[in-house]
C-alpha cells in the first residue's frame, strides 16, 4: 500500500527491487553505502506537493535527482525521501521569443540536438545522459560556454515547489531570492524545480573542432604552451587538454589537445582556428586534424568515449590561477599515477571572458583541472578510489575552489561559491527552509526536523 495517495510511483525499503532501483538512479556505480527510506517518482505537481507534506509530517528529509550524474551520489541519503524527477521530461520551444520551458528530466543532449535541428542553440552539458535539473542548478559549463556564459546565467526563471509546499514562479522580479539561490546551489537547493525557463540563441554558423594528439613524452612542452596561450584563446573556442593512458581510445599514453569551435562569422572562425594551426609545438603531434565541421551528435559521441556507463568513478577538481612552474610537479604526478584508461586528467582553458551575474554561482578562475578516475571492478576501489581526492589535497594550496559539476564533497570539503555568496545562500535557506526539510550538500550539517 502506498504511504502517499499519488499518481506517481513509490518504492520503499523492503520492497522487491528497491536497491536496484536506487542504484539505477546513479551514473557512478560506486556503492554509496546509503539508502533513502523511499523513492517517489512523481507524475504531477500535486504529487510533489503531497510528497513534501508527507516528508515533513514523518520527519524525513528530501533529496532530488533528475539524471543521477552526481559523482558523489549527493541525492542518495539516509532518513530521506528521494524525489526522482525523470518523468518531468517535456519541453516547449518558443522560436519567436527565443525561449524554452524545459522539465528537469530532459537530457541536455536531447534538448541541444533538437534545438540544433531548428537552427537554435543552448549551452547544454557536454555528456549524454546529463539531465538539465542538476546541471542548471550547479552552474553548467556547456558547449560554447565561454561565449554564452555558464548555462545558469541563461535561466530566466524557474517554476518550483517550496519547502512549505507552495508552487511558485521565481525570476529576477518575483521570488528573486529563490531565483538567486537556484543558480549555483546545485544539490543543496531547497526546493523542487518543476521547469526551467531558458534563453535561447541562434545556432552558430560554424561548428567543428581541431585536434592535435601528443605522446606523453611531450607533456611539459604541451602544458607550458597551453598555459602561455590561454589568455589569448578566443571566446569561440573551448580549448582543453585530455591526458590518459590510451589516447584516441586505443593508442598509448598521451595528450589530446582539442579545440571545439562555435563561430558566428567566417572571420571569427579564422581567428578561432589560428592558435592551433600556428601552434609552435604542432610538429610534435603524432596525429593532427584540420578544422573539421561537426554536428552535435558527433561531438557527443567523441565526448562519451571518455565517460562509459556502468563504471565506478572517483572524481575531484579545482579552479586555479597558479603559474605553470607551480602546477607542473602536480601535473606530472597526476599523470604518472593515472589509473587505467578511460581515467583521465582534464585541463580546461577558461579565463572568464565576462563578469558573472549576481547569483549563487560565483567561483571560477583561469584554468580548470579535473581528475576522473574510473574502474569497472568494485574490488579496485582500494587501488583507485582515492587517486583524485589525494592529488587535489596535495595541490589544494594552488586552488581557488571547485566546480560542483565534478565535486567529491563526500570525500573532501572545498569551497564551491564565494564566501559572501555562501553566507547569503545559507540565509536564504534559513528563511525558505527553516526546518531543513531539504538535504544540503555533503559535508554540511543536516538539521533535525
């Protein structure tokens, strides 16, 4: 018998298939060692409202998931009701207004591929399977993000059910505190977002990429070049270095220097291509491509070669403005100790091209370094489970914070918003969710209901 009279689905501890249902919400197959008391998969807004009232009455906390790509399994918590928003997967596009209304269970790749076919664009995430719910709440570094900004900067409103069960709209003029908090609070947001209202863009006239692949012996040359040219890389380019033990999936240890380009004009395209085509180290690359046109489907296929399903993952990251001399010993150490492929180290050239909006999201820097350790067999957790965390602890003095997209807050606490923004975020939480109904981030205290 359902403990709540709702139209959606409910599965509780003790029910057949409960453990599998919870693990199926996770992209990361590393057993979190926690379980909610039940999982509710609502079909309607009334289902969500009824679930909130039930949880408050029963003294249970609430966690939420949409696509389940939290590396730390932030949504799987004890003494909780898990609300799975996967059935809120509809979206509407208004071409005239250049806006879209999108449910949290919509895959970012699904949305962007559909928009692309309509000559429209939104900076959705780089990985297939990532739904917009968690992605937009944590910030959202997406395709063409250096030009269009973090994805959450293009959220113009949200429809949300609050901790007291009210269904409201929030934007910069109405419930502005909720709107401010939602853009950057990630899995610690204190409400259930039912829909995001997004600003859309015209599809760039030119979409493609250039790739140079280097043997690992050239590591120092490649990273010194990347650090030197970083500030001058045009905004239309998402320049990144990906280092693994098997570049191009089957070759040996090396570095993939990849430059996806989204240009609106021919002149912008030529400017964006120049730093790769004129690279002083390109002759050291054993594999080079010219600029190759690409659609979103092919770009997603390339990315997903590095992020396979049904794997265990240990992930951590840092923003930094450190010099290359400061970073180099740590870069070498990270690479020398890389777990087997497709584990990898990502160096992302960011250099914030414009000032952020006033919102909870507030930490970014010149360079983003993320470590993705992955393995198939659970018995390898002792071998690889602390690799990412360990190196980020060693390099912590060079870090200016982390990005929630690749957080490991269950293992290592690190700042993910500016100090003043975290204070304000906690103040809004205290006002909007005074009894702590919604679980905060890992490593933050949970209130007793």
